[in-house]
C-alpha cells in the first residue's frame, strides 16, 4: 500500500501571535498517527487571503490529503470556505438543510439568528457536508479529481473550536479516510526512560539497532526534563516484521531505565504498582514544595495509596511534622543526608505507610554555599526494613530543578518497588 | 520602518505524531509579537533532510528572518546544523570554546563526555554562537548576505528543549533582532483577570472600547483555565496615543477582577503581597493534592512566607495534621463547609501563620454523589479574626479541576490581602 501524504493547515492569526496554543496539531497528529497516517507537514498561517492561497497551492501540490482547521465561522476573518471555492473554481450554493440546522441552533437558545451566520450554509458544489453537533459551522470534505498528470486528492475543512472539531473528526472524517485510503501499516512504539541523558541512550542502543534501521525501522529520540523517549516506527508491513526484534534490543540495552513503553507517566507507574500491592505512600517535600504530591494526585485513584504529604519548607515544620531532631539540623543542616533520612523515616512512621519519600535541597536562585551549591538535593526513601539516600546535583532554574528532582524521587521509589 | 517578515520552522517528528505539544510556536510567537515582530508563518517538519531542505528554501525565499527550533542535539536525528551548512555551502569547523563547555557540562555532573556529543561543537563558519546555559547544544545565528537580487537575511537556529531555548532567545537573540531590525512601534498591554468568563469580560469592556478600536487599537482575548487575559495593542505611533485611554477603560470596567497587568502570575502576586507585609501562610490541601503549594513554591523567595503545606488526602491525615474533629467528618463529610473551616483554622493555629487556605472537594472521576457531584469544592480561608468559606462547582477533568480550584483559592487569598 502506498504511503498517504498528509498536510495540515492551521489558520488563525491568534496562533501566530502566541495568544492560543495550537492543540489541533497535537490532537490531529496523534489521531492520524494512530490510524496509520502520520502527518508529513503542518503549517500555521494568518487569517489572510494571500497566505491561505499560497499554503493551499503548496499543500495540494504535494499531498494526497490536506486538512485545514479554522476559518469556517461567521465573522469577517473566516475566509476558508470562500477562498477554497475560488481557488478550485467551484460555485458556492445555499444548502437548505444546513440553513435549517443553523436556525434551529439559535432557536433552542432563544436567540435570533445573527445575519452573518447565514454564510455558513454556503457549501461548495460537490462537497460532503460534515455536520457540526457542537456549533454552527459545518465541516466540508471535497474530493479533487485527478487528471492525466495528477492523482485524486482530498481536502477536508474542519472548524477551529476543539470541541467542534474533535467529534466531527472522530465520527465523520475517520470513515472517509478508511474508505479512501484503507488501513495502512504504521507501527509505532515509544519507550519512556529516566536516569540517562539522550546522548547516553543513543550510545547504548544505536549500534545494536543499526542493522534494523538499515532495514527500514525508524529510530527517534525526544528529550524532556528528566526523561528521554525512544521511538521506533515502521511504515510498511515489510519493515513491521522487524519491530519485535527492535523492541527486544531496546529493552535489553536500556533495561530498568525504561519505566513505560506507552503513554503511561512515571507517577501512574508508581501509583499503579503501589495499588496492586495494596501498599501506601507518604511524602515529605522541602525543595520540591508539593510538586511530587501534585503529580501523584494527578493520577485517578491515588487516594487508595497516598496517605499524607508534608511540605516542610521551614525547619520548624520539619521538626513538628516529621520529628527531625534539632541536633541534626544544627550539626548537618536542613540540606543533608541525615535530615533527608529523618524526614523520610518520620513521615513513614507517623503516617504508618509502607513507603515514604523525602526531598531536601537548594532550588535557588539563592541559598547556595560552596559546599552545597544551588542544585544540591538529597532524596530519602524509607521502606520496610531500610532507608536509602540518593544525593543529586541539579543545577538548573527553579522549575526545572523541581521537576527533575521529582522525577528522580519517583524513579527511586519505582526502582525499589519491584514490578 | 518596513515590516519584518518572520517565519518559524519547528523540526521534530514527535511534533507531527502528536507526542509532544508544540509550545515553541506559542512562546516564540508571543515573545516576537511583544517585540513588535509578529510571526507571519510557522511550519512543522519531520527530522528528515528533504523536508528540512524544502522548508528552508521556501522560508528563506520569503522571509527576512527564519528561526528554526530543534535538531541541534547530539543524536543521529539531529540534522539541522549539517543540513544548513550544506544548503548554504558553508563549512563546519570545530569550535574549541564550545568543546570546552561541553566537556565542563559533563565534568560537573561527574560523567564522561559521550562521543556523539562532540558534533555539537561543529559550527558553520561565520555563525554567531549562542551559548547554551542549560544544556550542551549551542544555538547559531547566521547572516546570509544579500545579492543584486536579494536582501540580507538572518537564519537563527535554536535548540529544542524549552528551558534551553527560552533564556537563549531572551538574552542573546533579542539583542540581535533589535540591532538588525530596530525597535518598531508596537505597544502591547496584557491584563490578567480571574473570576469572570471570556464572554462576560467582552460584554463589560468591548462597548466602551469600540471608539478606540475604530481608531486602531487592537483588542484581543485569551481564555485559559481560571484566567482570561485581555490584550490591547497598537502597531504605530498614531494609534499608540490612544493606549492610556484604553487601559483606563479596562481598569475601570474590570476593577478587582484584574490581578496583574503584566507577566506576573497569581502566585507571584500573593507571595509578593505577603512578603511586603511580613505575613505568613500555611496550606491545607485535600483535592488539589499539593498543586497550590507547588505553585507558591515556584516563586523565588516563597520560603519567607510559606511555613508549611499539609496534604491531607485521607480522613486520618485531616484529623492528625489539622485537628479536624471525628464528629465533623461523620456528620458533614470530608467535603463540607465545616471540614474546610476546621482544616483552615487547624493549619493556621498549629503553624502560627497569619493566613491559611484549605481546600476539600471531589476531583473525580469517581467519588461524586447526588448532593455533592464531582466538581464540588469548598475553599476555606482562615485569617486574623475571621474564617471565610467559598463553595464552588468545577465539573471538569481532574487536572482542570485541580488547576481551576487552585486559581480560585489563590484569588480568594489575594482579594482578602488588600494591596
């Protein structure tokens, strides 16, 4: 089966001015990849005729399928429908069914139909109308016949608001894609790792994967804070045969650095393992200031395993809530192995949990010393029969420091939970 | 002054597959708009040579300034540097200063330099090196001389990770843009509000601003979770004269709904006001699970005002850490006005702070009842001489619920702190 070339055109001046985050790119990109149709190119253009015309001509010159978002609404900067009709030499005509639906939309809201709404019922001749169950602007799907020199192409126009676009895509566009382009082979596996930098990850796996990459397996990396994702993909059945071999190599080379091989987060892994064992967790956070607790409680069902979080920014709170001894604070300081140990053990004992994590460090920008510069952090893990302490150095800005430390703390717990 | 044509090329297969949200587009778009250089076009391409070459040729054919993101790292899919050198016929040569920095980066982390890291020290001849203070890959700025037919252009290459790209842009790219393209008149004011929806905000201000909008003032809205931003802008000196009048109208109509008229966050407003008064805060969080503490501790200097955070997910923790009475929990439940009151007062009394915030609610997806459906939340604020309780209904997904609730809690505190 041939590869389908898909381009995405997002229209909207607000996207280019950074007033709105372009979530369509991610949502449609992920949906299409899951269907086996990875997007080959995405462009954002302002709500302007010439920009739209250039982008459409370019995209239709290259792609089998062009999807546009936005510009179908009622206001004066919504120009997609008119421009496309003009560019392709197609007449717009009034669709009485759409008109009736627009009238109904306003009627059930007890509002008069604004005069600019009627233009949404103007449909390019021959277009398939995609009904909008959450708004007034219908989407449109247009097949552009091939000629002696060109193949048939599809142009699909979707409305801008995500809650209108998303159900329209799922319910009405996917069946068109399946019918027109079949069910292609596109296998993609993501391995989420933590504890090793991107360059080290590549050193470990790339030499072993070279043969499979030459056979067509694609290998990609994505570095985030405290996390590197390795992506293997195969775009056809021939290549897909090598996928399980490639996966086995990644597992073998990266072993326990891999915490998930899908869309699961590190906090979900930890919560799920604790829940599976009916075990519980307490958290004692100083420099991470609640971030670890926040991540744990983002997981639905966390209440089954998470008993209490103590955010002890001050020495007084460390003493009162965790029982850290005055002598320890005076002799070793709040940022020390000893304090991390007493914090973890105090949280575990007082809240009668199976595990407790403690973090104490210097997030900065101030507070560093020669011995303990900004970025120094001690992570304690108290568990049945043992407490372990890890010392790390994360010399980054405050929020990166916090996130990286939270990642290290959750991973220390994960590695000690077993599977 | 002529308009500067700016195009943005985001590289990364992970962006097209929807694995990563393209936040560069928003961040750079907003930064450049604030500088007076709105982006005219943005494109995302995979990590592939032919796609990069086409995109670069197209962009350099149209724009005065092309900014690329990504593809500068150490791994084999990082190809931007090599491709651009090849496309422009420039040699790459080893930069010994960069090499020394890369070696230092790994040395202070007690790690050997991976061999693939060295390629990041290969610099196109004539390029300005943009130092990376948060990673190993330097950015590059290249001026492409004009010819008889073309004007001089700039090509700026930035690394993919946001925490590397953002300071590099702010500290090193902006001075180049100012020097090369001047300082266009572009006055922009953002008002951050919370507590009113976008449609209501527009209803309050738009009629009063109509005359100034007709005179050229641009008015924009951006709705986020628990926050609507109003943006006024003027693109030339003639229009900029009306700016202060427009600002006065926004202030008059929105009053205390505005919590900041610049890039300051709600947590920064709260921390700064408490610090200015030498007052202190404790937090008792149930359903927000540490998010409010996390936001407060993202503010440098928070340790001066933030004494302790108690994340009391379980009833036992609410009793043990905050002194909530068994009778209260049995009679009214954990999610109730009475529990919120005892949580806030308990946190304030035990930690001897001036203020304490407590939140208890049902984040979902499970746990709702007919009386108290998912989304129900009580926010308590204990302060000198008084405790107030606010009941809200935030029926959204778990993370939106948490963020919106944290916004409401911080705003309740802000409104009771005075200025």
